[in-house]
C-alpha cells in the first residue's frame, strides 16, 4: 500500500466503537510524540492521558460539546506552558548536558541565546509560540497514528489474501485427492512463497504447515 492509497482510505467517524486500544500501543504512540521536533527542542508542553470520566465530562464544553471526548478509548490533552522562559530553558540545558555528557559551562552560550530570544517576547508572544510547538507535536502524533493504522490495514489485508489463497489451494488439493487418491504430493509444497509478513520466518505459511502433526486439521479462513 502506497501513501496515497493509505490517505484515501483515511476517514473521519461520528462515533467511536466500544473497543479499547491496548495500553502498549498508546504508550508507543505517546513515546513517538515525545520524539517530536520543536523550536530549540524545548517542547513547552505536557501530554496528559485523561482516563477519569468525570474529568472528561468537564472538558467537553471546551471541545465544542463533542461527545467523542467522553466516548473515545483514550483522551490525550496537550497542555502548553503559559509562560515559557528561563526556568524551562535551565531545565532543558541540564537535560541536554546529562544526555550528551557535557558540562553546563559548555552549553552556556546556547542557554544565553535562548534566554535573550524569550526576553524580547511579550507574554502573548510566548504563549503563541508554545501553542505553535503543540501543533507540531500534534502533527507528529497524528503521523504516528496514521503509520500505525496503515500498518494494521496492510497486515489485515495480507492476512485476508493469504487466508483466501490457502482456502483455494486446499480446496483444489482435496478435489484432486478425490479424483486420484494416489496423489502423494505434500500439501505444503503447493504453497511455497505465501508469506504473511515479509522477512518474518515465523509467519511463513510453509513453516506453519511443516509444524503440523500428521492428521486432519481445521484451516481458518476469512469466512471462519
């Protein structure tokens, strides 16, 4: 599936299902958003996952009254810093020094430059800047969500295709056996090359067939 096909598949919904997304996937999505690029790398916001239903209901008026805020599997709120400034920059510099194993003195030039930029901003300008960084992070989250959804759709379609192909191969094989019981060709030799996940030998259809014990086995197809 190419990116244009995937974008054409994307659509908005008016109502969510009752299915809850696994916490592991949500954590991966949050972690991907944490890696978002922002101006100076400062990331002047916090991501808050809101699970409490009372809190969600209180937030609904600030979301144009959309019931989705309450009904969604997970609600992630981006909270921008209202007064980004020296404290945020100092925290960032200490974090960079720790990760890069540098001294604070080595980063003083960068720190002073950033502080001078914010010193020339009004409170309104600082808030607007922080909101712009939130939009970048939100774009990163949507991109990560889109990538995950596209991968899920691709895997699902591949599974459907493999299942349909296996069913047809098995039907043909059974029909041939009925016509000529002397056929001894192992069934797995007829399905070489059908792989549900490229590069993953554990998902090879051939490997799955080889692993079966002798006897009659139920074959799961898209129709069940």
